[in-house]
């Protein structure tokens, strides 16, 4: 991946679980409901964005997503993720409106991206991908500029 340099794009839209049950904690057999209440201990999934950016593809153009249910904290958390994981863009989406509108957070702007309601069958991904392609092209030409 490293050899692709600025031409690589990582569109990290998959929502992976934040927690998991380790194999060592898994029950060997079916848990019996007659045994009473169940306590389950979950372990936090390691974050891979930093490793991707620092070790695997340091020059790649990286876009991640931040989904929240609380609009009051969404943009702040997207901005924090942008800095923490050194992303070029973070797509901030709120659970109830994510199919209509998202906000793309970059190091110097917040860009609302909306579904074109005049086009039948359109979705928010169409204008989002156009924006990403435009910004990636600019990045390939000048990797040191703010995207």
C-alpha cells in the first residue's frame, strides 16, 4: 500500500463494532436461560486508523466516518477524529439524517453535503463521492496543501 503514495484512497465507511467478546470469554456451550441473569464483559476493539496512516500508507488520502446520535457533539468529535487519526476528511453523519445530509470536516472547513431531492433515486453518496474525487485530485497534485 505504501508504494501507491498519494494515489491511494481509503474510504473507511465500514462501521466496525467498538466492543467485542474475546474468544477466551466465549461460552463453550449454549448459555442456559434457567441459570438466571447474564453478565457479559466486553473488550474495546483496537483502533486501526492510526496504524493505517502512520505505518501502512502514510501518503494515502484517507477519509473516515463519524456517526453520532447527538448532533450537539457530532462536529466536535469529527474534528477530534480528523486530528487524532490524521485523516484528510471525516464525514460526520447523524443517525436520523445520514441519508439526506452529511458534513465533511477537513482541517479548514465544514462542508454540508446534501442529497439532490430533485433527482429520483439520488442519495447523499453521489455528491459526497464527487467532493472526495475533487479533493483527492487536488491532493495528488499538491500533497502539502490543505485539502
